[in-house]
C-alpha cells in the first residue's frame, strides 16, 4: 500500500459484518466503500456491523458521509447501532466528535478485533464517474449535514453545487 492510498477490507464472522479501513480513505476509495456497503446490505444474515478504523489515518468528508449514512440505515433495520472500533486516541477522534458522528455508533474501547489477513480486500476495477459519482457525493454530504447545524453550514456550499450539477 502506497503512502497516499487507502484500503478497504471486509469479512463476515457468524452474523457480524466486519469492515476495516486502512490508510487514507478518500473519494478515490468511493467504489470500494460502496461495494462494502452493498455487500453488507445485501446479506440478510447480518445482525451486527463492526467498523474497524484502527488502521485509518484520514477520511475525507465523502467517506465520513458514506459511513454516517451506512450507520443510520443499519440502525433503522437492526436492533443495535454499529460498533466502531479504534476511535479513542486515533487521528480521527476529533473529527468524529466535532461532526457528531459518534452518536451513530457504539464506540468500543477495544483496539483490535481482527487482522486484515482474515478479511478480503475490496478492489473495484471501475471508478464511479459522472452523475452517479455526483449522486454519491451529494448523498454522503447530506448525511453529514443532517447530523448537526454546524455540519449543515459547513457543507451547504458543497451540497448546493452538487445539486446544481445534478439538475
């Protein structure tokens, strides 16, 4: 993995879907993120979602929004919110707190759940482009904006530009 790249790993253990992000997850990771979310959502046997960010150094607003939207949808269809592993003390802790993302998860103090060797790396051959790409960006930023008034103000211009691009 190059210094600027991020990687997404997924797996399933019993009824738990495991997502592990590593490195820098940015818009370039959009295809991998969407593939992971889709695989989890399509599996009716999943009753728990564990998001492990112990190896993540950075997530841009698009990835944060995708995770937020995923957590919101999961909590509506399951009995418990997703577990978030590796947040306390991580480089992402302050942004999760500031953007109100911690309210969407059961934040675990555990530092390691599973190694990436037990998971499958998600690779996506095609990059998302055009209107589909803009729709993903818009949806991710709207999910963040819905979490707090501060987020709504912060992402208002981005949301406005993306809506204009789509219409």
